[in-house]
C-alpha cells in the first residue's frame, strides 16, 4: 500500500520511473495491474532474453543518463520476447496431437527459446486444457517447462515418470525438467498414461 503511494507520487527509484516512461504509463494513475502486467514482464524479459543483470543495473543505477538507455534496452527485450513467444505459440499449436495424446501436451522443438517455454506452455494450456510440457534443446540435453490444469499435481506426475528424466523440480502447477532426447518417446507415453489415469473429466475443461 505504502509502496504504491510512493510510486504514484513519483518518490521511487529513477530506474522505475524510466521503465514507466518507456511503457508510456503515468505514475499518478498507476494500478497494481500495471505492476503485474506492464512493469513486471519488462523486468523479467531481461532475464528471459539476455541477462537479469540488466534489470538489476537499471533498478540500482544512480546515473541519470543511464536510466533511460537501460529502460529502452529492457523495452526492446520485452518486444523481442513477445515476438518469440508468438512465433513459438504458433508452432506449438501445430504440434498438438489430440488424437495420439488425448490427455496431455508434450511438445518439442530444438530451437525454441529456453527463457520463453514456460510462458508458451501456459498459453498452450489456455488453448487446449491439458497438462502441458514444452521442451527445447539445451546443450546435449532437452530442457522443459510444465504447466498444469486446476487440481492436477504436476510434481506427482513427474515423480511417476522420473525413470525417463535426468532431473526435475517444481510444484503442483509449474515445474521444470531435463532429459536425454532418447528418453523423450518413453517420457511422453508415461506422462500421457499418468494423466489418463489421474485426470478427472471436470479437469479437462477450463
């Protein structure tokens, strides 16, 4: 509450002011939604597209000339993130195989951007309401991000499939994992089988 008052009055760090300026937001009319859907994604985009240190530099900087330049760079990261996200989402929709995998979406493209797979997995869940995993190539392994539907425990599902994974971690509604490419067909089948056994009919509708 008091932090919001400071933001609205302009009594905040110059880096935040610069972010509001490049986002074309008036501090006096700032809302919590603006923080969650305008400022937050811009700060996150630095880490997704290059390095989170860029956002740290902006928030810590006392150099007035550097503020706007850093904020504009972060704005570019955010625009690029949106472009990549939309392209990946279009590709992911084409890969959905509802006939072979009626209870899950496990989608893989080797060139998908690792920093964006989680966002796109969430969008795929909105498109086809099933537990969803997006995977991309990361070195000599596959790395992925998972998103769930209401009431379905992703962590338990991955635990049941751990023989086909190198490692995994997360919680009920979001998780990450790595696996060898040779494990992917077995993992997809095991994950689908678990989803089929444990999803209730009402969980298949948003």
